[in-house]
C-alpha cells in the first residue's frame, strides 16, 4: 500500500534531477562550445542545442527509471527513442559548434544524425502503436 508522502517526494525530485542533469550537461559541453559562442549568429543556435541535449538527457534518465520499475516493451521503445534523441541532438550541437567529426555515412552519403533521428521516430512510433495483450 502506498503512503501519502511518496508522490510528493517524486514530484519534488524531478525538478532537482532536471537541474542536476542540466548542470552536468552544460558542464561537459560548455568547454567544447565556448570558442564558438563569440559569433553573434551562432550563440542562440548553440544554446538551443545545449538545451535540447539537456532535456533529452533528462527524459532518457526518467524513462530509464520508469522502465526499470515497470518494464514493458512500450516503455523500452520510448526509452530507446529518448536516448536516440539525445545522441542526434549531440551530433547537431557538434555540427553547430563546427567541431570536426565524421558525421556522414560515406556509403550512402547521409548524415549520421538523420539516421539516428529516423531510428528515434521509429522507436517512438513503436512505443505508441504497440498493443499490450
């Protein structure tokens, strides 16, 4: 039987978790992007991608904890989708910051971030359309 304090504790811990995840993401990514922030047109673009990476990391952690508690294929697909979103946003951030990494799949001449975004959409679609029996 659940007690009355458990849901309040979980709601209070999610903003704290988001703040912690955002601080860690910014702490890791900021040194990579600081040289490129001086460009007036790129500062907002880079901030947008840093925020997207932080939100994707938070949603990945929350969905991983939900999957560890409840399990289920739908939750697993959604978790993989959020992780793929974080990886794709990280690739977009590195491209925006002009950090040279191989972003293309040479055999088919497609950016890796587009393939990861397609995987993300497939996982979200599977998670939403999966029928529980």
